[in-house]
């Protein structure tokens, strides 16, 4: 006789998801997961969003996770369902997004037999997940699900995959609640107090300091962002943010120097180059940030706070490392600062700010306007000014439009900027916006896109319409793979190899074909009207902006160059200098 | 800069859950990130706790070796990572089975050398021996080199196992 709490695997799975706080699953059914979908049908605790491609399910879960701080949840079938999800998992791994991805698998007795829709997905995803599991016994299922959520959200967050053979979810077993599961995975969250005291000493004595803040602070949560802002304001030191860190301190704060790196501002990059103390909180010295390592901030001492010990001394050797969660470390830093009654060197700081203001005065994001052609920078600036009062969530695809969005939009709140930073996944924005809108039904959610990127997951328009998700998609159409064209113009002698797309769908008609609204602007004086109309509609909208095809993103640190060797604009002659290949390394 | 730094050999002991896929995770980490593996051994060491011990001999600059250890620690089933090379004195041993085929004077000479190396003959026919030799990698290397002209036919080595000297476990 069955024990009273004996359930089948699919029931155990859904019970575990509910106990883990899951509200929404993004997924796509198929043979191996039919028993799970059957249980989904019988309950109403978990909502399910039916995507049109499994990659989009993962990006949607990323959007959900990054805008809420919760773990995103994905359910796809075996074989092609699982392999289609791989790009999304790699994206989440690069950008440290907490996900649990459930994949169907052929029954255990068929594993290894090249069965129909079989793929070794734990093997395939080993390098692009934080961890993965193959469940072989239904009595391990609840424990594994609880542990997977713990692993996904603890330490440096990341995607975790659970492979579920069909016979396992059909057989009967016992449920274990989360309280019964003890995980051995316990990352360090408190920073070493001795190191924190030393850091405070260095910070108080700096003459040309800069805070270099990354996505680790965003991942650490709203409290970490508040503490970060508090600490920056207490010191009065300048602060730059990485692409992943935008929103960690308010974009409108005068202490914020703008984004740094390849397309960062002059003031941010020059201050990084000339500083005497760099205080890295939750950033990872990515190659898009550092440029040429030999020329990277040569005169500075460096402090690095990171929850992941493997991020420390990976690319750049630092003078003081603190392993811990940003919120905990910042809290201790502020405590020590107050306890020691630290004072900054006012005179030195004044001189430093005078220098920074000089760089700021160059107004590196200025661009030449036009009354004939829509400049992409102009479109983004107007979008910002017309929507800022609603604190929109902004998602992007990947390319020039992404960089312009990062440069011209200011984020006063964390968790409102979602972009594929590490992997650089074209097609990220639309499904990610879908996930954000699911979590925040009344918010204004905008996907800033290029005409090429949007076509990588355009099928999700149908999902938006089916689930009544009023996402606004703004396509900056310049007829080119813009960033590819820019590199070809600047680095490959103007040979535009396969970067020109000569045929595009009519995006207005396409929107209508999906049952959404399509709008178009072709001239600068139409931009405001179209954006206003877009905001007035309570349905998914595609706005197509026909923009100047020749615009490039500036400033730009050319590959192989250092922070103080930026190209400022099309007139800047230094762009003709070839970048050096560092120690024989080919720079990408 | 990094690349001009000296490359050094390190012996790393890793305690892991003995579960399916754990070795693939460790090896995949090395191949995916371009680290060297000079030798790798693995076997269960605690049946009750289901723990295996992996001994890896790798080489790299100090910064790379630090990376390797930190990347290993990131793997969920990895519990302990110890760099025996820098943490104090340790002993490292390797076992090799060496097949030597010869007759006459060469056969006698191979036995003589085996005696010097304290290698045991664990299989013999009229025209062959299998020797078992245990020692540091350099000793095993030397033994095999000396057997080359004496009819060396086949070699099977375990790779290095290592443990810290003194009373403390890892």
C-alpha cells in the first residue's frame, strides 16, 4: 500500500518548485516532459508561459530573475528542447543570473542508447552552468531540486540544470521539504575584517581615488546598492559603473562618471587610468573594461571585493583582496569608516575633481544633430526623456544600440537595466523583456533593439500577444549589423563583409501580423510623436526608427589600446593608429 | 607581466564527492580554461562519506596556479583543494608496471637494474618480465630509461599520488 505522502515524481517536482517560491515557469512541452505538463495542467499555483523557442524561455527567466532578484525557472523537453536552451544557460552563466532549468530526458534504461530526442545535456552544459544534476532515483528528486535552488541563488549566482528522465518523474517516491535538506555548499559572505580595516585605511588616505563598481553589487541586492550609494556619498569619491553595474548607484548622482570601458566616457576611463587607488566592488576586470592590460591603470593600488575568489587576481593582480558578499562587506566598510572617524584628504580630492571636471568638460557623448536623419543617439535620448518619469525597465539586444543605451540612459534604480554583457547574445532583449513584464505587469518595459538582433528571437512576439504582455520594442534600423560595420570601417579597411542586410521584413506589418501594434518614424520630427503613441498603447508595440546608417559608437578604446588612448569621434585622427597586439595576444 | 613569470610544477590534492560526472567536471575545467595536466589520479578514499581524492600535477605561473585552485573550489562537489607544493613538505609516489622482453645478457642486466631500483618482477616468462617499480616520478623515469636498451616493450603508470608529511590530514 502506498504511504500517505507518496507522490509521483512530477508531483514531487511541482511541490518542490512551489516550496522554493516559484510563481512562473517559462517553458515548452515535448515527449519527455509530458508527465510534468500533465501535473501542471491539474494545478493552479504555478503559471506557465508558453514561449516559441526554448532559448527565449531561458532569456525570459533571466529577465524575470534579474528584475526581481528571485531564481528564474525554465522547463523544456529532452534533446532539441534542451540543446536550444544552451545559449540562454551560457548567457546566464556569464552574467551570473540565478536560474533553475528543468530538462526532460529519455527514460533511464534508454540513456546512452541514442534514443529518440536523447542528448547528453548534463555533459553539454557542464561548462556553461554553475552546476547540473541527472536525477536517477525519484527519492533524490526533492533534495536535488531544493539544493539546485540553493546553489543557483547562493554565492555568485548562476544557472543550474536538472535533467529528469521520464521514468523518474512517473515513478512514486517520498517528498522532502526544504527544511529537511542540508547543502554542503556554503560560500563565504562575510569579508575578513582585518582586510576591510586595511581597505578603509587605504581609502581614507587616497589622493586620486575611484570606485569601480560592477554587477556584483546589483546581484547582492537593493541593500547593497543603497550601501554602495551611501559609501560613495560619504567619501565624495568619483564612481564609475560597468555595463552590468548600471543602476548600482543612481545615474543622476553627480559623483557618477558614467560607464567605463571600451565605450565608456572619457572622464571614467581617464580617471581609472590616472587614479592612485582603485576600489573595485563586485566587478571582474573584464577585457572590455581593462583594454590593454599593460596600460591598465599603471599607477594605482587596487582593492578588489568579490564573492567569487576565482575573479580575484585572474586578469589583474590586486594589492588587497576581500572575498565576500558586497552588501556584507560594504556594511562593514561603512561601520569601520565611522568607527575610525575617517576623513578624506579634502585638498587632494578637490584637485582630483578639478581634473575630472576638465575631462567631463570635453562632453564626450555630444553628437552632431540632424534635422533630416534620425540620429540613433537622439532617438535614445528622447526615449529617455519621454519615459523616465515611469522608471521603465530597459532590456537590450546586442550591438551599437546596446552601447548607446548604456551611454545615454540614466538608471536611478537597480534591477531596471537588463542586457547581455558577458556572452553578448543577440536576441536576448525581447524574451528578457517578456520575463520582466511577467514579473511586473504594470511597469513600462522597453526592449531597445537593432533590426538584426530583433530577428534572432522575433517569434516571441506571438508569446507577448498570447500572454497580453505589453512590451514596447524600439528597433533602431540602420540596415547594417551596426557594430560589425563599425569594426569593419575602423579596423578592416572599410570592407563591409556580410554586414549589410539588404532585406528586412516590414516591421510595422510584421507587428500587425502577430496581432501587435506597429509604428514607424523616418524623420527626427516624428520621433517624439511615435514614442508618445507607443506609451499610450496598452499592447505590445514595435516601433521602427529608420536611423542614420553611418553613425558609430564613440568614445571607443580600440582593441589593444589603453584607457588613455580613446578615440573620441569620427574626426579624431588617433583612430588611424593601429592597436598593438599585447604580448602576441590577438585582441578581440 | 604575467607571461614572463616563472612556470612551476605544483601537486594539488582535491577532495571531491564520489558521484558520476565529477571527474569530467575537473578535467573539463582544465581543458576548457587551457590549463596543463601532467598527471591525474583518482580513487575513492572514504566509502562512508563517499569521498574521492584526486591528485593533480599541473604547471603554470603563480597567478595561473592560484586560478586553477580557485576554479576547482568553485565546483560544487569539490570540498577541499590543497596545494601540497606550497603548503609544506609532502611525499609523492608513483607506481609503474614495466614490461621488458629480452634474453641472455640483456635479461640478466634488466634483473640487476631492477634490484638496484627495488623493483619487483611480478610476472615472468622465458622471454619477458613485468617489473613493478614505485617511487618519485624521477626515479620511475630513470628506471624506464635504463630499460629502453634492454628490451622495453610496454609501460603502464599510475600517475602521482601525494600526501603531506606530518600528523595532519588535509
